[in-house]
C-alpha cells in the first residue's frame, strides 16, 4: 500500500490575503484541523478589506506525525509570531479562533499580552471531557493523573463505523484523496494511535483559556451552533457563565458551519459583517 499522507492538499497549508485598509485578522484552526477550515472566513474578511493570516499550528497538517512532540507552548508561540507579523502592516487586529483554536488564541493573548481589538470565538473548546458521556465527564478528571503517569497510546479512530456515510464524510476531511471504502485503508485508519500526552496538552490549553476569558478587557463575541456535538452548547454555557461578552446562538447548525462546503457562507458573512461593523 502506498504511504498514506493526510492533509497533503494545498488547501491545508497556511494562507495570506493582503488587505486594503490596515486592518488585520489572525485565524486559528481547530483540532485536528488545518487552515482549510478557516478559508471561507478568511475570504469573507478579505472582501471586507482585511489582511488575513490563516496559520497552521505546529504538529498539524502535513506535520501531524510530529503532534506528540509539541504542545501549548509551541501553539501559542505560533499565534504570537503571526500576530507580530500582522502588526507590521496593520493598525487594528482581530483574532478568530475556531474550537481548539479558540483556546489556543486565548492562551496566546494571555501569555504574550497581545492587544487585539476584538476576539471572535467559534464553538470554543475548553473542556476535554465536554463532548463525552456522563461517565467520562465525572470520572475523567479523577483518572487523568494515571494517564499522565503511564502515557498510554490510544486508537483515536477505533470507533469509526465505515458503514455509516456520516462517518466517511467526516473522515474524508482529514484523509482527503484516500478511498475510505478500501479495507486496507480502513485498517490503517483504525490503527492510528496518539499518546495520552497529546490529550493532556488539549486539557491544559482548554483550562488556561477558560481562566483567561474571565480576565479579558476587550470585546469578545462567541458563535455557537445549537446542533454542535463536538463542543455542545451546554459546554459553552459553562465557559461563559459570569463573563461579559456577546453570545450568538445559531439555530440548527453543527460544529462545521464555517467550513467551505457547509452551505452557510451567506449566514456566516452576515454575522461577521454585523460583528465588525
């Protein structure tokens, strides 16, 4: 079998759109995503005159095999460097973080004392236990120290059902160009493992993001789909409890409503136009 290369397509690479009005936008993708999922927003902001940087975080995209070697320090540093680059040409910078990228954005702002004019968080991840069943939500935090001690490897795609079109459609976003109905490919995907240390870094960045959100002094807007099962509305409700921000709930939309093929471009564009004036 030929070597499997997820995220090999050009659209998964970082992108830069030069703007016309000295306003900048820094876009931070989700987990285990790439800049591809931020391109539609990038195009919308560019049409509004923004200079847009859609970054690729370390350990993602074609570097996914290096993910166990990086963590929140490298992720937040990448955001800081991209922000500094935008400062050289822009007087006003916003940061848009999607899912896991929302936590990374907040972590970078806190760590490096960044001063964006606004933050837009889309389906903001913060709780690594949030999307799991009640048993995991209750007992996960209790067994976490054991995971840190032994750092077991986990098969992250073991539960995928290749008889379900919905599972195949979801996986095709990661393993673009592969025949997901090929039994050999299916066996390869089900065998992919990641060490517990990666989940621990997700836990840390989510925890830090939640803490910092309560200290933010500049405008924050959250966009949340009501049908999101990755970052459920109930999880976001816990995140924003007691925080002064703008919360926009999008009826009937799931976790992937910002992606190019979602069919929701006009809706997303209207919200960004309203948020940014």
